[in-house]
C-alpha cells in the first residue's frame, strides 16, 4: 500500500528501529556511520525523501513493515533529494 502521509513521530520510530537494531555479529548500517544517532538521522531523511516522491509503501494497513521502491522511469525529484541531503548533514 502506498503511504501518502505519516507522522513525524512515526518517521523517528522507523529511524530509531534501524539505528538501534541489534545486528549481533553483523556490522549492519552502523558500520557506515560515525554512530547510531547518525544512522537514525539518515534513515529519517531517507523516509522523508521517499515519502515526498511517493515511493514509500507499507506491508499492511497497520504499518508493520515498510519498503521504498520506484518503478523504472520514475525519478527522484530535486525537492526529495534535497530532503535526503539535509538528513545526511
């Protein structure tokens, strides 16, 4: 299901789930960033980016899982890319 809007708290929850996930022996996303909060910040920016361009989908009406995808030919807008870049800085 396409997600058309989501609360800022929910975006923060998604970011926190990625940033503080216990990867066990695996390095996970935390190995790409300086710390877990940097992962949270990036993921929140990513969620805002894909939400802006209509690429965020959920696996159910209850929002138990999310996936971001675009179809061939769909482009990421400058506005959405700027949101992601701000999330990285």
